[in-house]
C-alpha cells in the first residue's frame, strides 16, 4: 500500500502550492542519497519525488484528491476523470520525476566518487531552481556531463579554498566558494562537481549559522569575566555577565558562515557550559561551606 502523498510530504490537504514546493525542497534535500547515507534514504527520496509530481501539479493534485492512488494505477481498472481515461497514463513513473543510479569511476586514489542520474531529468536542476538557478526544474539537458562528488574540510567550505584534483588524467583547480555546503554544485564546461563537507569537531552548522559549546569556570559564571571564544575567523573575547546560568546561549551577530549569493554572514550561537570543579582543596571546601551558610 502506498502512503498518502500528503503524509509523505508532511502536509495537510489544505496546503498551498507554495507550501507544497517548500515541503518538497526540504524533504528532497533531507533524503538525497548524496547527503543522507542511511539505508532508507534512496527509498524515501523516490517516495518524495513521486508524491511531489502529483501534489505539485494542480491538475493532478485535484484528481488525486478526488480519487486517490487509483487515479494513476494502471492495474486498478480506473478510468480517470472524464472520458480521457487515466490522466496519468504514460507520463508518470513509479519513481517520481526522475530515477538515478550510482556509477563508480574507479581509479584508486581519485578523491571523487562518480555518479550518474538516469530518467532524463536531473535532481540537482530541481534543487538549483529552488535556489534561484532558474529554468524548467524537470527539463533534461541536451548533453549530459560527468558528475563527481568532492569531499572537503569544514573550514574550506566556510571560508573558501582551491583544490587541485585529477579527473580522467587531467589536473583541474577547483575553486570552492566561501559559504559552500554539502550539496553545493559547481559547474564546469566538461563536468559538474557536487561538494560533500566533512563535519567539524567544534562547529555545528545549521544553514549559515554555527553553534559552539564554550566551557567557563564556575567562578566566572558567578563573578563574571572574559572568555576566549572560537569563531570561523579566529578567537573573539566574550564578556560573561555575573550570575550566568548553565546552558545560556549567546548570539554573536555575523560571526557565522558567509552567504553564497549575497553579502553578509550568518550568526554564531555560543552555549555556555559551566564547569563545576570535581576536586576541591580543604580551603576551597571551607569557603564554599561559608558561602552556603551566608
């Protein structure tokens, strides 16, 4: 039994077409196999695409709302809405607007993992349409180019960098724009590259914002003081207010990731972790007891 298409996209039947498009964008990026390595990613990715091809089309959506999955099930004997027969016949594949398959490039030390998408339409063209790339999101290209995935460090994505790689025996310099993220696509005349960004042990990224945990001593939380906090561009002095509570979140405006297509940066959010001493000297214990009595 197929799941309800609205359920797949996480929508109610009253959702607007703009809401449908936004939900599809979120789900497609979430389950895209180049970003999501779970075993169910491919299945969920196809399911989301199938749901969007129907719900994202006002005409097909209207028919689906009236007749459900039988509207395009060729084995159900359903005749469709009106004398025209099944409105989806011949134009709807079981895997949504496109299918895909991975194809290894081999070559040992090559830092790329190649892949190719079948079915005529390219999912990355759909993603580009959401990010302002323009064009028909379901249109294929006249000439298909090789596509590769390049894995890069977190800081190279955040600040921009250049990497020299070998593709089909030729050396190429790849310019990584500041603000790139996993899924960012770089086009060249002979091939396309999709970036995959390694996680960072300190910074956690959410869009163009970053999150950092910062430990401060118990005494600093009580009395206040200055702490050195790491940012994308280096250390920054953060003033700690007296009486700061554990897990207080401090926002550092425009200390995050640079925006790809406009000026400015995201923000950095610093969570203050109050470090309670595990071992106290006798004198420290006496002072704490005195403090407790006062």
